[in-house]
C-alpha cells in the first residue's frame, strides 16, 4: 500500500498496455485498470460483485496469466472503490444507470482499442449486470461468462438461509442458531440487517470462501500499488454506500423472467460450495436459459469467490474457452 497510485509495471512489452485511468462515465468520475501484453488481443471486461465490491486493487495478483491473451479491464463501478464519492446522488445508484455506465465503458474500450466486440465477465452482482447488458446490447458482446451467477434473487436467499440454518444446527452453533431464529426465514422488511446476519454466517460456514483464508485477499489489497491508504477507506465506504442504496432493487431481480434468452455464447463458472449465491439457483437458471451455446464449468474446491480460490484453474478455463471464439 502506497501514498500514491501506480500500475506498478512499466510497459515492458512493445505492444502492451498498462493503464490506471480515470474516465467520465455516466456524468461521474470512474476508474479502470487496463493491462495486457498485446493491444491486438481481445478485450476482457470484468464486472465486479457487491454491489460495491471493487477489485482493481487485487485483480493484478490473480489475473496475470489472462494478460497474456487478453486486454484485461477491471472497473471500479459507480460508487465503489476508486469510483466512490460522497457526492454521487443516491437516486443515481440504480440498475438502469449501471447498465448505461457499462455500455458507455464498452463503447469507449471498443473505440480506444479498435475492436468490434468484447468478452464480458460478471461475478455475483456483476453477473446480474452482465446478463442484463448482454441481453440489451448483444451486438457489443462476443461471449458472456457468469461467475457465481445470479438467477432469481428471492430463490437465492431462501436457499442461503436454509444452508446456514442447517449448518448451524449440524455444528451446534448456538449463537448462529439464535441469530438466525431472530431474523427468521426470508423475505424480510429490514433487508440490510438481515443481509448482515445471513452473510456473516454464510462466510463463517464456508459458503463464500471454501478453502481460501480471506486474510490472504486482504493482504493483497493492503500491498496493492493501485490503491492508496485513502483508497482503502473509499473501498470500505463505497461498499457500504452501494449496498445501502441498491440492495432493495437488486434483491428483487429475477433473471429467469427478465432474461430467458441470450443470443451469444454463455459460460457459467460455479463453485460447488457456493451459498452466497447458491449454486443450485444458478444451475436452475442455466437449465432454463436459451442461448446458441451454453456450458457450466464446476469448481470443486471453491465457494462463491472461485477466481481467488482457484486462480490458475479459473484463468486456464477463461483462456481455453474464449480464445477459440472468433472476435
């Protein structure tokens, strides 16, 4: 962690690109990290989870092999990480505005790097955004990859609660049992309070990270050259702000109804132990989704955060599946 920002990498490759850049997107300042060894390669744009779980600070540590085959773009979305500002109006934190932001960013990248389409990768909340953007603007997307893919958010919560409640009883965790009894089964009026409790126990019961010690991820964040000390504070503030302003709208998304069909190739990458966005719900959406080509790839040693739990396998799958697709 530094007192100034740096991409921590000079352009060693003659045709490479290494940029940490501030853009005006949707009328506000937003940041992207662009890294790749060859600007002639296709663009791979990541949509992070949350809302508010920005990943610019840790992306370089986990996606370096992807940079050999793609121009890898990580984006701290509106209100998240480097793109957080207390001056962002709450009423602009909507799914529609995020969709518009994504389209604007994609068009900027296509124009800047002289491409016709991109590969779009969405994780968790980013997977809902990715599906919506791919449905609305298929002419911009070569293929879509969903990680911890959201389908029906209400179904997600029913399954997540069932998992933590059963795990608590199986392990005789009286504290968890008590707190889960107090909030009861979903749906809820006080979503934020509920999510704090359910998410806490999902994490402790290995439904978010299965084997990875989250301290390793925090260490990568702390030593990141892309974030300063102040940016760490913005990451925390942005996460809270994003959840408070967007949780209600996001919690009511049902992509099975909103997007029953896509016109591009689709890959779902799912952790076998995921109960943050339960894998059963993602598999149900996959089964119902109509697409010209679709495939599930399972990660047996991961929960919700498979790019960080099995980074080598994750990168190999992305490379193997996408580099054969004509762009």
